C-alpha cells in the first residue's frame, strides 16, 4: 500500500512504514579499482552463492560514502543511507515504534530494513562508531541467514535476494573496536587511500565545475603535500578551500595566491599553510 506521503508493507501481520530512498548528486571520480572490488563483493556467481558484506575503510573525507553510493547506482538499486553514531540503538537500526497523532503506535522501518524489504542497497555509514549491542542486532543479517528480528515489533524480516549492504568505517581513534564475530562477517575489507595528483584535481573539478583552474592546481598541490606528511586533509577539505578562495578572489582586492593562503588559513588553520607551495 502506497501513498504520496508514506509507503507501507505488511510482515507477520504488522504494518511497517518504510523509509524513502536517498538521492544524492555525487559522482565517483578515479580509483576505478576500488569500485570494481566493491561490485565484485556484491556479485552472486552461483545459485548457492550469496553476496558478501564488505566494509570500506579509510580516513575521513576520502570518499567512502560516495564510492558506496556510486556502486549502488551502477547496479541500479534504490539506495538507503543510515548514519551510525555512538548513540545508535538496536531499535534505531531496525524498527522503531512511534506514536501518531491519534495515539496509535506505528512501526517505522529504518533505512537499512527498508532496503532489506525492497531489495535496495543499504549504506551503514561510519559503522565503527556503533556499540557492540547495536552490532549484535545485525549479526543474523550479516551471515547466510540474511534476516533481522525485531523484538519491538515481534517479527522476523528476511532480506530480499537483491538486497546489498556495505558499511563505511573511519580509520581514526574516535571509533569502537569491532567484536570478532562482527569483524568476521564484514568481509572483504576494501581500503580507500588518498588519490594521486591527477585524480585529486579531477575530484575538485567535478565538485567545482566552475572553478578557476589555477586555484584548483594550487589546492591540489597543497593536498598532495599534506598527504605525504600523513595529514588528514581530504578532497572534501580541498573543495571547501578552493570554493572559499574563489569567493575571496571575487569579493576582494587580493591576488590569487593571497586568496588561497587566506582560505587555507581560515578553513584549516594556520598550521596548514606549511603545505602550501
């Protein structure tokens, strides 16, 4: 049963209100091998085979979510993004009871469970920010059982055969260690590194198609120098630096290099200026 405002389905006599898919205007640029690796993990090669549950690991801002979304576009599925946090509870991941305006309880499926039901792609973003208790609720989904059990709604939800899932994970100190029984289910691990000079400039140009080429070149060289020093400045930071530099150049009586220097300082701090050549 569908309406303009809500999509519902019945499972085990329970009406579930489904989430809407996410629509992003993103494009994966460069690093084609990592895209192929993710698509390979999702491929089913035999009737007795199952898709794998990969995890994308890398520093913040290297494009993990963009890669996952691009892979969902390649296989032409609806894409649902669930943002994990330290406060994520099992019911947030699965099915949440909500009291409507008439005092009745509605059971609302998360984006992840909606993807399971509709045969879409679920992106569990920054999954290693979640606690073990939340991960435990997904254990039967991440192996060959491919279902979840909602204690709140009292139902078991099997995954559609077209359902695919990927989790992104930041490689930093602000995350939880995964329990071994979850770690073994999230395979393969696909590492995403910072791009090389040409790829990084293409990323900036794709995000700033109106960008001044000289500014984009300055910012690309800045990022490449920072990568060599193992700084965590990402293409996302570069987009912000380049965008603000162009605005400063348009609005003020300063030259191009001054605009870039000022932008780097204001966006990333004075310490970042050491990488601006």
